[in-house]
């Protein structure tokens, strides 16, 4: 799992962290406070990425429910139990992830190798250098489809990845995907969107506004859910509302 700051480069996981909690974004990527330990969500997400990558790297005739179960067992065994509240939470999340990964991976029949599989792309969007890792992309009748697998996400997160995919596809490939799909594995929800050319300008406006919000740490006020604070790795040291935030840090704000 990458953790280092990348200068003026904003990666998709930077933006995801900011939407989850701007305070966490500030602590982790601006103030540069190191993590002593990752949260269970981060560790589970990393395992999901490895499972999906390994599954679609196999030839089509080797992809099956048994294969998915074997990969889940292989990677889940490396997730420490102590990251969870208790054994009940550990096994509940394992059951949900297993069920929804089985449904998502075996339902999507791909007759050949994906168009791209966890490939990193980089482009410039309104003076921000942004990188995005395309997880699974497949040819479709008219162009291609892009699918992202997340542990959990709300509408704002799905919107972020949809707009990222639209801009990257438009810049890198000169065409839009036929469909962008975000699959959340804790609840099994599927966010789907079919982009149109007008969405390119909407996406640019979205990132222009997001850039302005990110570069003003003194105005960070939004928390998606205060309940998340008790599970945050910065919870003990975070007194963000009373801190003097340094808006002169290099990288993300200039």
C-alpha cells in the first residue's frame, strides 16, 4: 500500500481520503503524520485489489466460484484479527465480502483478458496533476466499460470515480467508456453510469471546485460521519478544529 506523498501529484486515493474526511487527508498527506497501523478498511481494500487482480489475470477457463473462494482464503488469512472490534465483526465482514465478491466476479463473464487491469494513468486536470488506477476495463459493443471494486462507498465516492474515469478516458483514449460501474462489497450495491460528451465539462467543473476546496485547509469543516472518528487511526491525536492549519505546505495547495 502506497503511503508516500508525491509532490504535486494527486492520486485517486488522496481524493478518496479527502471526501471521507478532510481532517484525515490533512494529517496524512499534508502534515505528513505517519501511520502506526492501517485500519481494517484499508487492509481489506488492499486484499480485494489483490483478489480481483489475480482472478482476472487467470485464463477465462480457470475463473470460477472455487477460484474466488480460494483467493479470498489466501489473502484474508493475512488480515490481522486485532484490527477489528471483535471476532464477530471480523467474521461478519468476511462473510459479506465473500458473498458479494462471489456475485460480482462470477456474474461478470469476460471471454478474454481485460482491456486493462490495475493500470496506472496520469493526466493534468485544470492545473492539477492527477493519477488514477484503472482496476478492470473490458471491451464493450461500442467502446469499453470500467469497473471499480470498493469495500464501501457512498454517492459522493461513486461520483468521484465516475468523473475521474470520464476525464481519464477522454484524455488518454480520446473516447468515453460506455459504462462506469462502482461495486461496493460490504453491501453489494452497484453504482452504474453511462457517460455522455456533456459529462466531460461537468467533470472538469467538479475537479476545479474540488481543487479549490482542498487548497483551503483553514476551511475544512466537513466530516462524512462523526462515528468514523472512533475508528480513525488519527483519533487519539486529532484535535483538528482547534489546530492552526498550515496552508503553506508544498504540493497540494499550489
